[in-house]
C-alpha cells in the first residue's frame, strides 16, 4: 500500500507538473497571439480607409489595422493588384478601384465606403507616384501628373473624409508625405514639390479642424517598396544604405506601425506634425566613423 501511495503521489505530481507546463506554454502562445493581433485596443472596430492599399506601405498598413481589429477598406487604381489583395485577405471589409486624382472616382469610392462601413474614423491617404527626371527634361504633363496624384489626391480624399467625420465630430487623417518634402533632392522636382505641399496641407487642416480632428503627415525616408525597387537597382540601394545611419531601407511594416500608433488614443495629443521615419537620414551629414571603445 505504501509503494502504491508513493507511486500515486509521484504520478499525480508529474501529471500536475506537465499540466502546469502545458498551461504555461498555452498561455505564452495566447500572449503571443494577442501581441501579434492587437497593440492598441481602441483601434478595434475603427473604420479605416487606406488609399494605395494594394501594395507597399498601403498594403502593410491595411494588414496592420486588420491585426488591430479595425474594419478596413482599401482603395487602389490597380484592379489586378486590388483583386489579389482582396482574395489573399478575406478579412478586409472591401476594396474599391479608384484614381485618387479624379474627382468623380473619389466621390464614388467614398459612397461605396458608406455602403460597406457606414462611415469612416481613420483615413490613411497614402497614394503616391514618383518621377526621377532632371528638371529641364520634365514635361509639363509629367509634372502635372505627379502633382495631381500626390497632392490633388490628398485634397480630394481628405475632403470626402472630413465631410463624414464632421458629422461625428471625430476622426484621424494621416498623409504619407516624404523626407523629400523637407529637403531638396536632385532629379525629383515634381515629387519634392508635391510632398512639401502634402506636409503644409496636413498642418493647415490640423489647425482648421481642431480640436475634434487630428491630422498629421508621416515622412518616410527610403522604404523598400515596389516603387523603390522599380527606380533603384540593388547596387544603387546599397549605395543609399551607406548614407543612412541605420544602414538600411525601412520596411513597409515599420511605417505601418507608425500609422497605427498615430491613429490610436496614445497619440491623441499629436496633430499638425510632420513625423519623420528615416533611420536618421535627415539628422545631419553622416559618414561612417570608427567608434572609440
């Protein structure tokens, strides 16, 4: 009987230890899932519209907001890319094909947003195109196209969003600007001018519609997006990396994380700002130096 009792205690002790270990592992998995799913509780069920949402920063941002539990609609001009993203991400509330530089397209897109989500709480106005061309070789048509998409598109989408946000007296608008809007870069006159305009548009709207609306411009430096890969060869990107203190391009997901933070209540005192995320690129002149130990 004593032997049986000892064996019984040993068995139940081992079982209890195993059970506790399994529970601990399950708890860790659950914690990891929660961490991966949501960081900002107040973004849950927020209605977010993300333009340029079928690739690059826009797609990364759409996925991030889905993890936060937000309702998300993406707008993009590329129907093929849009359809693929919707197929790959069934939790999206919808997608609308629209050219943000076209007044009728934007109006129609936001009416579709009304049908699908009944309104909007967050606008991530992210669409942008680039043109690498010397100033004298830049045609008026090229100049106008870049300004139409990059600046007019922000104006049109913001106007539609604010009309709706005004009725609820709350909302967040975030523009994708660029460090190119802060300092000059040769061969990018149209792009630089458009992004500088975006920054001032954000500041103006932040003043005009405070205190119930927050508006900020996010200014990425070099980001590893399809647009960047189309313009730069791997060799060119490596040369660029040498000029950045953190020695690399940003990942789209890092910019998406900044958008999530700025949309949350944790950033409720931040408005009218140009927020740079560039790995230290605009901090000052950078050269590789040997660190003294």
